[in-house]
């Protein structure tokens, strides 16, 4: 139980610090009013990302004979070796904490910190490249899978101006991937 408390406390501290950086550079709250347009961007981003993931994983399997990325394999292995409490913590981490933290860092901070607002391409390239680089990949298609997801997350954020939309899309993507891993 102490491990779980320490885990959530550490996660909360990281999220708070990242949020403060984002707020400093954007002067926007992390939560804003949800509009129908936001839902369409999230749903559209999900559909586009699922299609691109399937195409890139098929190419990865065809060329490199890998049916999964090392990142997903590591997650799958973690579930196999874990007791119920660790499994619950992993699910919370993968589905909620990681997407919020990654979006704060990659879209919130990196997207806004280094280039002027009118340099969307450079902002997207920076946040996407670093996002893909921190995920465990060992093939070009694995890298492109995460890079393309990063591009979609950045596009949703840029088009709506709401970081919460990129977070919501990332939560949905990670939840679907986690369910797929648990059911396989």
C-alpha cells in the first residue's frame, strides 16, 4: 500500500510541475469547455491513428517479422509478471498518468517552448520526434508508429487549442492498447 501511495504522490508531483510549465508558456488552463468540435477531433484522431498503427505494424511484421513494438512487449511482460496490485497500478499508469504526463511534456511544453506560434511544422516535428524517441522501438516502422501518433496528438492540440483534447485522445489510445494487450 505504501508503494501505491508513493507512486501516486510521485506521479502527482510530476504532473503538477509539468502543468506549471505549460501554464507559464501558454497561460491556458489544462481544462476548458468541451465542444462538439473537440469530440470530432478526438474521434477522428482515434480513427486515423488506429488505421496508421495497423498499416505500420503490418509493414513492421512483413519486413522485420515483429508483430509488436518492444514498448508494447515490455508492457505485456510487465502484466504477465505482476500481482493484482501491480497490475492495477500499471493500468492506471498506462491509461491515465502516462498520457497526461506525456501530453503536458511533449505537446504542452515542447510544442510551445522553442518555436514561435506560427511555426506549427517545427513545433510538431520537435514534439513528435522526441515523443517517438522515448518509446522503445528498434525498427523504422516502430518509430514511425509513435511519430505518427505524435503528429495526430499535435494536430488535435494545434487545431483545437486545447491540450485536454490531445490528452483525451492519448488516454483513449492507451486504453484501447491496454485492453488489446490484456486480452491477447
